[in-house]
C-alpha cells in the first residue's frame, strides 16, 4: 500500500495495491495488519455509503463530538470527489487548517481522517458513490458540523457557492469562529 502524508499530521492518503488482469482488477481496500504497519490503529466498527446524483454536491463539514468522536476512512466507489479534512484539535500547530485531496474510483485513493477533524466532500461529477468506515458508531446526540464555506477556514472548493447542492441541515451549520473545540492536540499523537 502506498502511504502519502499531508500537511495535517495524521491525515493520510492511502492507495491499496490493485491486481489487474483481463477481467478487471482486485483490491483489498482494508486489511487491519496492513493498515497497522502503515501506522493506522483505528478499529473500524461501521461502514457507510452515500450516493450523490449531481456534481457540486457538498456533504459536510461533519464530525462527532466526544465521547463518540470518529476517525474515518473515505473512498470514492463511483466517480470522483474533492475530499476535505479540517483540524479541530485545540493546541494543534495546524488548528483551523484544511487539506483537500481528489479521490477517484479509478485511482482507488482513500483518505484517513483521524478523530478531532471535520470532514466534507464535494462531488466532481454526477452519480457519485462514496463509502467510508468509522471507528465509533453514529451517535445523534454527538452529531455536529461547521458550515462548508466558512470564511475563516477559506476552503478552496471546486464549486461556486451559488451552484453547490446542500442539505437543509448542512446549509445551517455554525461558524468556526463560534466553535469551542472539545478536541485536544496531544504532542506525539497524529
């Protein structure tokens, strides 16, 4: 598996090896031993999948608050997305900074987003399916998020605000400036 670090420590781009022949390909998208060798110690407990019919669909910026914070392993299973992680860990040298990576079904890239980060993606084409694993169960009372186009975060989305397709919930999320983070940066931890 190829592992690429990003400008946010702990956020990784992972590309499992594909075995191709005349029939197509086989890929092992998750193997606990392989991921542990890459420094990923999350124990995933739930798989989720979304379908977005239109290019420019934004989902996020989502996260769960403690005690049900979640790490995520995200991949496009059809189409392509611009995937974003934002550091929410108070005391982190990268607090409030974001990274964006293009994930494609054809390329097989995956983004590992540790606990303490917000997550969002924008579909880059119509009919996109995204699958992701999480290391804690969905907890409605811990569900939280930030507005996708927060002026303080300055995320460079590949869609104009007027063309973005949002849920009512995501369109009403709060601002980063008003967010009091329960997440803490621990030196030496990703």
